[in-house]
């Protein structure tokens, strides 16, 4: 196995200054397109990349099963290249932060947040539960690869997943959630809300309609060319983003689906649905029943 040790080519301040910006090929000093393990100069694992380890039919199953989760949304914040407060119809400023509109969706489960105060199945899961179930073999295959390639990270994540209420995790895996993006070029960001001791799992499904779209760790000058059937396991708590996708001759539009599989860090706090319902009734009414 090819192993590479890399140093930072940007200071922490320089890397942080890229937050919310779109990067390009000039930020790539080394482009990865073959099997490799990459560490920083302190021995910390940055990424593992493997070619052709996800059977095509499994990747296709993931797309066909989860494609209806994708919607046009302004809820991806700085990842979309913009982060600002929503303006209400009357011109007043909301407390809700939004970003540019992109095509993205979530599969699986979500924990409570400022707007929705309970753990729940995503809208896709509620509306297309049979499709959600059909896609679980795809998630299981990525989970298996994760366990084999990143065993120490996987062990920690799986232990938390196994301790999580069964109603809020994807069965037989270390994941609670899959984010599905369509032809979405992400600006530089660090992932948040996922399990800090885990590792990012990235899978791509495309039709060869574009060049570029490389996954980049700009602080290290590393770019990765992730194609259909490849798997990238990466420290998503480093600054990262994607380069531009350029349409190839003979195609009318760019088609790139990316799957990001993870455990949402607060899902272990989720209570039984019956307990959540009881709490919601009490909070709303001040009592459970008359």
C-alpha cells in the first residue's frame, strides 16, 4: 500500500481564511487517483482512498433508493458559499441562517435542533420509507469498508451507534444519517454536528459528464479524484471543499451525486419515541392529559 506523509503548506490562519470560498486546482499540489493512505507529519491519519471497492450495482442502488431525498434547499449554510440571515417577506431579518440554494437532502435520522425539538426520521424516510429500506444494503457495504480500513475510528463510532436508541440509527451500521448532494460544489468548510472521533465516508456516483470536482484538503495541498465505485475515508474536521466541475463535450449537463455517511453526534441522547411524545405534550400544554 502506498503511504504518504504530508506537511501543511498553509498556516492555520491562512487555511481558515478560505472558509466559505471556492477553491480551484491551484490549491492542489498532489492529485490522488490511486490507492493511498495519507498521514500528517505527526502521524495522524488524514485520509484513506481506495479505487473500485464499491460494486457499481451497489452505488447505483444507493442512488436509485435515495434520489428522492434531494431537494433544492438553502439550508447548507457556509458549505454553499454563503451564510446570511433569512429576510422575511415584510423585510425584517429572521434569526434563521441560510445559504445559497443547492440540491441536497438527508436520509436516515436527525437529532433535535433549534427549530425541531425532537429526534426523528428525515422527511425522505417518512415519505419514502420503502425506498429508504431498499437502500440499506448500500449503507451496510460502506459501513463494512469503513470497519476494515479505519478500524480504530470505526470501533469508537460503532460503540456509540450500538448504544443509540434503535429507532434513530440505520440498522446494522455505525451511521445515523446520509447526506446526498447533486452536482453541488462545496465551498471550504469543516464538518460539524457529526461524531468527532469518527471519519468522513464519501462515495460518488456520476455519468462521466464532467472533469474536475476534486475533493481538496487545501491546507495540505491534497486533491482526490473520487469516481464511481471509489471510496474516500477522510478527516472532515480539516478544511475541505471541491473544485469546479467542467462539462465535457457531448453532455448537456453535469451529473454528480455524492453520498456522505456519518453519525450525528447527539443521536445517543435520543429517547424512546413514546417518551419524546410525552415531553412534547407537556411542553405544549403544561400537562400530559386532563
